[in-house]
């Protein structure tokens, strides 16, 4: 599955990809499969563009944290509702 290029706006990465779709697209499930992979890549790309000055990329880091939080909450909600989760 080709990975789209990182976005220029941190807010484009706040909502995680549907984790069930992400896991289904992988050959195998691992603990490292991450629906917020796009936000992580955008953060690293920002660091590259800004000579590794963290202060210039704080919005991207926050977008990644928000994405992870939303993903984990989605998984918890699915488990509470008795819906099967891939992991």
C-alpha cells in the first residue's frame, strides 16, 4: 500500500486513519502498525525542513499526540462495545 506524502498542515493529521483498515492492508499485524503513521512522518519531515529545531514543529508533534489519543480512544470504545479489534 503506497504511503501518501506528509501533509504541510499539522491539522490534516489529527484524525487517525481507521485502524481496522490500516491493519487489514498490512501483510501481518504487529504492535508497530500505526494508523497515525502519516502524522509521525509529517513531524519528521518538519524536523528535516527546520534543521531539527523542535520549536518550529510543535504543532506537528501536538497533531501526532492528538491522533494517537483519538486512536487509542477508538480502540477502547470498540472493546467496551464488544466489537472485535485486530490487535
